[in-house]
C-alpha cells in the first residue's frame, strides 16, 4: 500500500466529508498548513527554507514533495512570480483524481458546487484533453450546471482577499449539440452588492475536446462573487468541469548573485566545517548565513566574510568572483601557502585580516600598494615583504592600517607608494671590524720595525767606535743618512695608516665603500 503524507491524508478526509455533507461544510483544522507553490526553476538547485514569522516559534516541516512540470504548463504566469494553490476542484467527480491519471500528480478534489447546481455526465466515450496545462482527461467526465439559463452558476467567493489571484477554468461540452441544434453560451460575471458585470467574452465549450479560460492578476474582496451566467441567445445553462485558483506572489528575486554562490561553493569544498550551511546564503533577508553579510540590492551581493576562528586549514581557494566583497576576516586559522594574488584584484575590498595563520612568502604588491586597503598580516612568521629575500631572512611582518613593516628592512606603505630602505648602520657594523683588523696590526708591526732599526743602529755605532777610532767622515755620514732615511719613511707611514681611511672595501653590489658608508663608483 502506498504511504500517504499528512497533507494527503487530510485532503482525503476533507474530500470524504465534503462528499458526505455537501459544499456548505466549513472545516478549521488547527495547526494544519499545506502549501503548494508553483514556480519556474532558474537554476540547477532549489532551496526551501522554513523560517519563523514570530519570535519564539520553532519552524519545522513534516514532509516535502516536489513535482516537475513542463515549461509550457501555466505559462501565463510571469516568470518572476510564483503561484500558491488556493484550491483545485474537479466538479462532479466521484473521488480524487491524481497520478497516474494526472501526469504531474496534481490532486483534483471532488466538488459539487452550490445548492442549485446539479452534476451531469459527459456522454463522449473518449475525450481529448490536449491543451493548456496538460489536464487529466478524468476531470472532463463530469461537470456541474444549473437548471435553467436564468440561473447563475455560482462559483463562490475567493480567498485570500485583496491579493491578486489567477483562476484557470476547464470546459468540455457533455453532449453532442450538433445533433440537437442547441447552443450553450455563457460569460464570467463579477458580482458585488451594488452591481454585476461581465469580465469575459462568450464561452461555448467544444464536444470531445476542451478549452481553458483564465482570469489572471485578478483582485477580489470580501463581497466579490464569481458566477457563470448564460448569454441571451443561449439555449442551455452554463457548465464547468474543473477550476484551479492560485494566489499570485510578489515579484521573486533570483536569489544571491550566482558568482557569489559559486565562490561560496569553492569555500565549502575546501573547508568541510562550512558544509553545514546550505540554501541561499542571503535570503530570506533576516536569515542569512552566520558568517557573512549581504547587500539589499537585487539580486543580493555578499559584502563581508567573517571566518575568523573557524579552524580553516589549507590553502585559500580563488574567490575573486565575489567582487562585491568589502571585508574579508580570516584571522586565527591555520591557512597556509602564499598570500593569494587574486585578493589584490578585488577592487571593492577595504579590509583584509590574515593575522595568526601560516601564510608564507611575499605580500603581493597589489595589496601592499593599495592605499584604500586596511591589511593585517601579523602572526605569520614566514611572511616577508617585497624587496627582501624570503629564502634567507623571512623576518616578521607587522601590519597596521596602511602600513606593512618588517625588520631588518622596512616596507612602508603610504598613499600611492611603497619604499624599501636598508639601515646604513648595518653596513658600518659589518665593515668597521675589517678596517680595524688591517690597521691595528700594521701599526704595531711598524713600531716593532722602528725599534729594531734603532737598536741595530746603536750597536753598529758602538762597534765602529771600538774597532775604527779613526774613520773618514764621509763613510760615517753615509751610513747614518741611510738609516735615518729608512726610519723616517717607516715613521711617516705610521700616521698615514692609522689616521686616514684604509683601503676601500667592496660592498654586496661590487662597489667600494669606506668606513662612513659612502659608496664609490
């Protein structure tokens, strides 16, 4: 036995009671609501959201059934609106008509009409239901009518009130009037307390086939009745086989921008923790996803992502299609890899917080040079600034609004510029030891050499005084002048090496640099 949903059981109960007690029966079942919207699907998926309308409610759904219909069914409806079923009646039917008689499993409930109506049976053996909305042939086997052309066939008051409705009515002649030469012709009438006016052209149903007539975007109130009234030249009273009545919704949005939805799907694929959120991220407006904000435009755009502390681990996928983003907050996660360059292409981005992750490598210049962006990258030890070798000295990046700084070396972002400066003190500290290393040993060696020469000179003079008391003046003078000349030259070299600059050294670029850090060609 086929299992029936609560909605179907209640519909069967209502139909049985109506068959037993007639059309005057009015039922009120507390807590029961069965909504049947009909809308055009514009994407690959459809989201269904049950949300509270009052504080303290606990939304729930007992069952959800989905039926697909051809695109040409109910095509009189604006594609940007939905139809919500009010009722669907098969007049004079002996029971519910649905699948397999109805290819779309629409449920046609039996109805008898008012107190002056009567049921008539179609004498056609075969009825061709081909036409608008693909109705089942079973709804044309019976119809309701009234006793004479002077009587109105009352269809009742439509609810809800003061909202636009769509009425679809189905007609098929129950007898071959060509054999009798009779005419059946009637119109729709709108009746109020003060007047009654026609709202349609004359209708003459065909035999063995069917026709459909619509009242679309029609607004009624509490004193408006709909009736079928015979035209003055009609031989027979009006008839009707079936009717569908829908409430027309407000204009529907297309949901969140498709590019934003696609980017969110990439995030959910990359990070499993985000998979528990489903449905449209922005709609209904009061119930957007917890970690994002949306704009009020149509369709909505995602303007902020707040994913701080969501335990995201891995590389950040390309979400550049979310080009309306103004804020991206990803701090306190374990994201790794280089900071994606696509972030610099997001022209509306104003705040980007990547602090306390495991990013590495350089900061893209498209981010560091963006004077409109508040960039935070603290707590990523392996991030380095542009202009410095990341492989040899990763450094620490400390970012504040408009500034990205790292030591040694500084990258300072000011409006429209990025400057890189290396400390000259580091050059002095690296070259001064080499200068002292060459100057101080030379100083001591010179003084030792001078001392040795003086001692040797004195010893030589003493020997000459003892062995050659009589010597030529010219020979003594020549030896003395030679030694004095050597001593003077060596002594003259001492202050020159000690007080003046040493031989220029080469810096990292291959240019010469003195102790003061001046660079020569």
